């Protein structure tokens, strides 16, 4: 991740919920028609693993 992107994300984290929704909406509009390359099987597996680990973490926190 480049420093510019990291700064952008840090700024995003400081926004109010309403501002985050506005920004996310604008980003979705601007990226909807970009030609993204297809994800590899490895990328899909890593993404799924990340999601399942996060869900496990949330479930553990809920049960505590």
C-alpha cells in the first residue's frame, strides 16, 4: 500500500459515519466501470479465509 493510500485511509477513519457513507458512495460510482482483472484462486481463498477469521473473532467476542 502506498503512503498516499495509507494517508487516505487514515483520513477516512477520522470521518463521521455520514461522511464515510458519502465518500464510499462516490468511490463506488467512480469505480463501477473500471476493468478489474479477474481474481486468482489464491486471492479468492485468502479473501475467504480473512472473512472467516473475522467472523470467528466476532463470534468469540459475542460469546464472551
